[in-house]
């Protein structure tokens, strides 16, 4: 596996000068043909693909991209460029920046909010022509600052332009969630089905309360993309959505007075009855025992 641990190493691989040790705009077209291989980046990357040039795979899934799309990579992600071993000519533009660039700045504290750096399969950003112009302009502004002689304003201006780019990408992803509504509804329906199967089957009792990561994996999505999609479509976080269904099931089971509350808590995937009691009271406002008495 090829590891790109510095901005310089990545830039030189694609025959680009390293204009700044912590950030660079890399023209992938300048590279000589390269062997497709598995690689890891130790920094952030925002890559505009100008043409379909092979399949990028992250985890078990392939990126959904074609001409004019953007893919995002966070530090230490492992990416497979397939078919491995094949010689290919890279195309596109990569904006790469090291985490050290944004440390101590507001973007460093907020970078986790840009969850698309952890997106994976079928989750690339598909740009309209106008959106592509905006992204290209942002790239150009960053390039201009990188090419300047470094002064006391350089870092703030570079990071400000970088933050503007990421804010635009967030906006464009919001648009994409809307324009791909038919795809999203299919995912919501599958989630509903899998959630009901889990809650009403044996998994709840044997595996415990389901996690967001479990359903994301079942739907072949990254947890961040899955969580963002559920939030956009339902107004609730994926965890809240799961918990609401679990509470509805708990209320129904509590009506069955033939079972003790301890039995019900184990059936609902809780290891200890007191954990169930605390969870139920937090969500409903009364304890399971009080709820049973009221009804």
C-alpha cells in the first residue's frame, strides 16, 4: 500500500511543485501514467474528477462518480484504485491540506461538522455547471494565496478561503439530498424495514439495542452519510429515529402485565433493567412502572 504522509510526496507523485508545506492544489493531469494501487492519505483531500478514470473504492463500496463530481477523503482513510496493477493516466484537480494547517483555528474545531470527509460508497458530490464554477473559483482563490509570498496574513486568508469552499460543498450536498429524493426515499424505506425486522425479531434480544453504524452497514452507507440523510429526510437524527421506535415497542410490551418489567427490559436488548428504566424515563417522562400504572 502506498502511503502519502506529506503534502510534498503527493504533489511530487503527480509532477506538481509543492508551493506550501501544509496545503497545495495539485493538477493530476501533469502526472505520467501511474500504476493503480491501494493508498492512504494522512491529510484531507477534495478532488474534482474531470472524467471517469477507473473505480475508487473505499471499504467495500465503490464511489459513485463520473465527470464533474467531487470526492472527499479524510486523514488515514484507505482507498483502493481499481483495477489494481493497471497503468492509467490521472485526470482532475486535488486540493490537499494537512490537519496542522487548521489547528488552533475555528476550522480546526469545526472540521468534524463537515461529515462528507467520512462519506464513502455512492456518496460523491455531483456538481451542476454553476456549482462547478463556484468550486473552481474557490480553488483558484486558494491557489492565488498559496502562490503569494508568505506573510502574516497568509494562513488566515488561506484557511478562510478553504472554509468558504467547505461551506459551499455543504450547501451543494443539501441540494443533492433534495434532488436525489427518489433514491433517498428508497433508503428510508429499507431502513424502516430493517429496523422493524430487528426490533420484532430475535436480534434485539440477542444483540442488544441496535446502533446507527449497524444500519448504515446494512445499507452499504457510511455512518455519517446515513445519519445526514435520515436527518434531512425525517428531521430527526438516526439515533433519535431508532429510539422512538424502541420506545413505541417498549410501551406496547409494558401493557403485557403477564411479564415483569425486568423480563421486558431483557427482551428489548437492555443488559440491566435499571438501564431500561433510566432510558424510558428520560424519553417518556415517567418510569416503566409508573407508565404501566397509568395505563
